[in-house]
C-alpha cells in the first residue's frame, strides 16, 4: 500500500508551496493528503475516475497521484524541490517551525539551513521577527539540538547498513567496483547520509537495482549518474556512478571532508593544477584520477588515511612526510574493560571469555561494577573475591588467553573510590569511572578524576569525559591537568568504543597524545556481541592520529604486564 508515501509527498508539496508563498494551493494539497491518509484501500488500486470522486481530490492532484503510483516519482515535486534553495526538510524538523516560519526566516534573515538558524538565534535576530519572542528563540536553540539528533545517526548504527548496501551492489553483474565514501569512510562518530560510488558500464540498470533494493523506503531522486533513496532505516543514501578514469578523484572528493577538499584544491592551484571530482588537470590536460594513491603522489603528498581528512593539519604533515603511521584495525591484543552477569552484563563470565578467545585476543580483563546492588547491580566485597577465584580457575581452561581479575570502581562525589584498597590490591586491573555527580563544577570534577588517578591501584580512567552522543554532554574537565596526572601516575585514559560514547573523542585523543599520554582502547562490553565494537574505538583513535605505540593494549602480554605492574 502506497497511501502513506503518497500522503507524505502531498504534504511536502504543500510545505514547499507554502514556503514559496503560493496562496490557497497548500490547503488543497493538505486536504488531499488527509483524504489519502484516511483511505481504507490501497490507493494504487484506484482509477482516475475513482480518485476524483474522493473528497478534496481534483483532476490535477489525481493525475499526480497516478504518476507517483506508476513511477515512484513526481516531476512536479522534483522541480519544486530543485527550485527551493532551502534545506527545508531539516528546518521543518525543528519543533515549532512550520512552513510559514521557514519562509519568514528565509526572506528576512536568509536562513537556509540549521547552521544559519542556529547562528541567527545566537545573534538574537530571531526575536526581532514578527510573532517571535525571546522565549521562541530559546526554544528554537533547544529544538535544533533535537532536530540534529534525528538527522544524524551513530556510525555504529550506519556502518553495518552501508556495508550491506555495498555487498548488495557488489554482487550485481553490471557493477565493476563499489566504494563507500563520505563521513563513513572517514569513520566520523555520527553520519548525515551514506555516500556510495560505483563504476559500471550500465548506469541505468544499476540505478534500477539500487532503487529497488529491499530496504529502500522511497526514491528521492533517480538519475543515471546520481540517485538518492530514503532507506527504511531512516537514513538517506546517495549512489553515484563515476567513470573508471575518475574513480580515484571522485573517491577523494566524495570522501571529503569538505574542508580537506578545499585545502587540497588550494594546494593544486598553488602547483599550477586543478583538482576536482573528475581528476587532476593541468590546463585542459588530464593528468591523473584513477586512484587516490596516484593523486596524492602527483600533489606531492604522502597518502592521507581517510580518518585523518578533517583539515586538522594532515595536509601540512603529508607535505613534510610527517603523517603518523596509524594504529591498524587488527592491532589490539586485548580488551581491558567488559562486564558479565556478575554485575550488569547480559552474558556469563564464561561466555564473555570464550567470545574473547574466538576473537583471538591474548588477554582480557573482566571489570564488573563495584558498589553493591545499588549501582549497576554491582558486586560487594564478597562477590569480588568469589569472582576472582572463578577467574583464576578459568585461566586454566584457556591456553592462549590470559584473563585478568578486574573491577570497575566508582569515583564518588568527593573523589573517593567505593572499594577499599585492601580489596583493590589483590586485583590485576582497576578501572575507575564517574557515574554520578556530573553537574559539579570543572575544578571539582577534575579533582575527583585526579584523586582516583592518585590511588596506586587504579590503572585506567574509563570514559573520561562522560559524554553520551545525543544524550549527555561531556562534563567539565581541565583536560590538560588530567593529561599531566595521567603521565605522572601511570594511569591510562580510555578510548571507550561504545558507539554512543567514543570517549575520549577524536580531538581529545589527539590532544592527549600531543601531551605525551598513552591510552587504552576498550569496548566496555555488556554482552559478547559488543566486543566487536572495538573497531569504533580504534577508528576514534585513528581519527585522533594515534600510532600503535601510543595504545598500551597493542602490546603483547608480557609487555602489558610490565606497563600495568601486574
Ligand atoms: P555527512 O553526510 O554530513 O555525515 O558528511 P559527509 O562528509 O559525508 O558529507 P556529504 O554527504 O554532504 O558529502 C560527501 C562528500 O562530498 C563530502 O565529505 C565532501 C564532498 N562535498 C560535498 N559537497 C561539497 C562542497 O560543497 N564542497 C566540497 N569541497 N566538497 C563537497
Ligand atoms: Ca555523507
Ligand atoms: Ca551525501
Ligand atoms: Zn555497566
């Protein structure tokens, strides 16, 4: 049944007409949408005559409905969208902003997207508009956050979807090559949309297959060189067909980031060249573009890994042969934070251990929560001791895997740990973290972390800034001070791999490394499937320019034991 799809298109047409300032028509389209929405039979079964019998549907709208039914596309709608210079979908996603407001914002303040809107709200321009107050401005700022949240998705959610799309395209006979580009290739923590490039001799057929994949919800745009679909998973995917000769340059361009592209283009111009998605040119002459490797070489640059392409100094570094040799995705030798049913995990200790063994790890730490029942079903002292005995025995069953006795202790609001040193001293690894009192001031929070670091048994500070993407901001910390103490006390800051944590985040990883810290990448898994999240922690570390040597759990067992004084 296509009723919902048709109704949605009619409503969007109404929005667009309203934004354009067209009279009466928007109301007509909305009434038609309502009729379609409340229809009890599939709209695609209705003929022209049956359609115009329906309330609020005249000949012109009926024609359009039939067109959507037949082709999934409506040229009238596509033209309207093309005509509209505004990212109206994002703006309308802000609660309290309707088409009339979008129009007003555009006409009076030239607001085209969420960034413009945010800027104008911060500059207090919104409250000057008719019908707006100080309060509306504050609400808009607050609601932009939620709108952005519904628009961007976590990498951890999107990456598997993108990989499946890639597989589905790869198996097509007409497809010669497929690559995921955009922010996914850069492994950014959140993703706006999926960008995929293909080489094919038969674009039309590939686009047909692409737009009819099982998880396509609706076609937004379909052409022979670019198509965009909305997936059922609530994210858009752009597919672009590029010439074989330009694959490298297209991959470079569509990998971005935009900021890096701008710099690369400037560099090309400086060298008397021109770079775009079709290739590298000297005047009209095409020089290169088949592979990224060769383009970087022609530009006098070392190859820049996609995770580094954020214009954070990577081009400078590539010019001087000073790029880091990034930690590889297979170089983690063990995961030093995970939970089992002994606290709030959902798999047994044995299940976690055998999964880690399957992954080929040399060592892991089981770090269930402390704190007794009132914190994350934490363990009391008696259980900590019992679990330790269990782990000692379990070690006998695994020849190639060492299981460390660990614990995740809470740092209380005064910086004290909720487990006595007498217990901690018998454990192999102690992870300390803040789970409460996030609202204290920066000085207090920094002091809490530092007192935990000063405890001689604490090895790791888990999720050091406490942020949760889309849910909770990082608490205030004097990171420079934390970095200093990390080095001084041999306490390692964690890069937590949970897709909504990624904490430390990429830019802080870079800062920590510049300060001379070494870090540890853990998954903080609460079930065995999450152990594979390690790739997101590694990606974050790579985005923060981390080399293998900066991450302690790339070290073999003997070395790690020395580092952690086990
Ligand atoms: P996203 O989708 O918001 O997570 O981020 P990206 O980086 O995937 O951005 P997207 O999908 O808008 O575009 C993909 C790439 O195409 C982007 O990383 C760089 C390139 N690109 C797109 N628009 C522009 C542009 O206006 N200028 C330049 N230089 N590059 C662009
Ligand atoms: Ca994208
Ligand atoms: Ca895109
Ligand atoms: Zn937990």
